[in-house]
């Protein structure tokens, strides 16, 4: 079914600009800091998942997509409140049923069509976009918007955890829900405090898809999460006051290094250094904003701003190194893309984004140098990479036709 053929007057359309885990330092699914209840710094990308839906007067929910996945339908019944643990088919129905199960109000049958230009399984949180778009559609159709944005994001995360069996943290869903043009979202995943961080207008982000998809419902993602939890548990035996990863200092980690396998220690190093990088990246962006306000012209990038962008970019390179060597979630293809980007003038920083094990890199680039980076990737990458540029975009919204 084509998207336009299902649009009728007064049918709500959910326009979701998907979130892009900027993982500038972890960030979310990628930096693996959200599930440690640390800070993350994502931004929404200017790609979207669009849902078009209308009540069909029955108790049957029907979903179809133009993305090549099979259609499915299910009955609205108390059964949908039980987690499916990835057993529903086709697989993508788990995400949808999970969101229906979280929604706080009785829903009637619907016909829904999904269209998206977010690559699936590329670390760009297509699944969170789907969940948040579905939740937003239900809000639009029922008129029930009683949940806060944070609660909505956490419920969409629960749908992914318990229905799709992906043990992700809350970053992707939070950014898909609350992303705002021109800003990064600093999310403290312990308190769910949100701070909007301005993004310098002279840079844009180039996403390079390595062509190797990840699979987060597999065991490796969960292993890393469990090992990160082990770090905290081991530290707490010696330092019982530690409540979260954010309370662990490098000295504490060193003091208990002998009590844990080296792989666990290195995961601890990644988590602690990512937390620091997230905060520092956000600080640098605020410093740049202050510098811009003080400058009498916004048409040039001053030496001070240039130096700060280099510092921020260096944090991205460090984040990638740590993801590759301490957290061990990179791939040879992602590493190759990083090394290509590192040598291109005008590229400030580059890192993998998303959960790793494949997917995409994200590059912070001077707007005037994007072409040079595209050319370098096209000429030097040994695989077939697809690239696109993005700025910081909007989270989910409703458009009435
Ligand atoms: P990503 O990094 O893209 O979020 P995930 O593995 O977490 O990767 O999620 C990808 C899965 O989400 C897909 O395999 C599919 O099941 C589901 N999905 C995402 N977007 C869509 C869509 N537009 N239509 C149908 N299913 C989707």
C-alpha cells in the first residue's frame, strides 16, 4: 500500500524525526552509558519514520510497511499486556505490540502504514523511532497525552526491552521523543534530568553506513551490559556508598582492579571515561555558544571556536578508540571509516554510533568540507558505504491532514 493512498482527511500523521545517538561520548545505545544510568548526549537526525493510521471499527490492529517487511495483525485483548520476548512474528511486530501494551488506555482496532527513511539495524535507532512514532500515533488517535515526555520515552524503552528482547537503555527513545532542532539533548539517565545544549551552526554531521548491520537482540550487547553492571557490583563491595556508575571514581576502579577480570576492568574504564567525555563535550558546546554571542559576526569561525571544535572532535575520536579497545563493540569496517575520516581536513571528530557490532560512524565536519569527506570515503573505503548528512532535528510530532 502506498503511503499517500492511505491518507484521508483528518487522519493523523506522525512525523518522527528519528533520533541519532550522537554518542558523542557514549551516547546511548552506542556509548552504552544509558543502561549504566550515566549521562548521554544524542541529537535527533533529520530522517523520519512516518506512521499514517485510522480506526477501523474492529478490535483488530493491522500494520503494513513499504519497507519490505511482512504485514501483520493482532487482536486487542488482555493478552497483549504479556511481554512477547521477541516471539511474535514478524519480528517487528514485537516493538508495536510492546508499545500498545504500555499505552495507558483502551485502544480500538486500527489500520496503520509505516514509511521510514532511517536505515534499519544501522545504529541510528530506527527501532526507537518506530516505537515513539507508534506511541505518538496512539496519543493522537485517543487524545490521551497524559504521560510526560520522559514517561513516554521510558515506556517505549520497556517495549523494546521486554517485547523485542533488546536490553537497551533510554537514550534513543528519549531523544526521539524530545529532540529539538539545533540542539543536543544532555540526558542524565539516573535522574532523567534533561538539558538542551546548543550546537554550533558551522558544523554538520555526516553519517557513514559501513554496510554491515548489527543485531542487538543477540547476546553480545547483553554481555556488555552485564559486565558493566558487574563493575558497579564489584566496586560496591569495597565502596558501599557507590549507588551508580556516576559515583565511581578512577581511583576506586584502580583499587578493585585486582578483583575483576581484565575485560571487566576495561569496560569500567570505558564507562568512566565516556561519562567524562559526555560532560566535557557538552561544556565545550556551551563555551562555543558563549563565544558566538560575544563575537560581532557569526559569519566566520574564529580561531577560538575552531580550537574548541577540535577539542570536541578529539573527544569523539577518543570515544571511538575506547568503544573499540575497552568496550570491544567496534568492527574492522567501522575502524577503517574512522581512519579515513581522521585524515580529511575539516573533519573534527568521528566515532561509531549506536550499539556497535556494525552499523554507522558519525562525523562532525566543517560544513564546507563535507564533499571532501564523502570523496575520501568513496575512494578509500574497501566496502560499500552509504553516506548522508544531517543537522540536529526535531523529535516526534503530529501532523493533521
Ligand atoms: P537500529 O539501530 O536501527 O535501531 P535495531 O536492531 O535496534 O537497530 O532495530 C532494527 C529493527 O527495528 C528492525 O530489524 C525492525 O524489526 C524494526 N524496525 C525499525 N524500523 C522499522 C520500520 N520502519 N518498519 C518496520 N520495522 C522497523
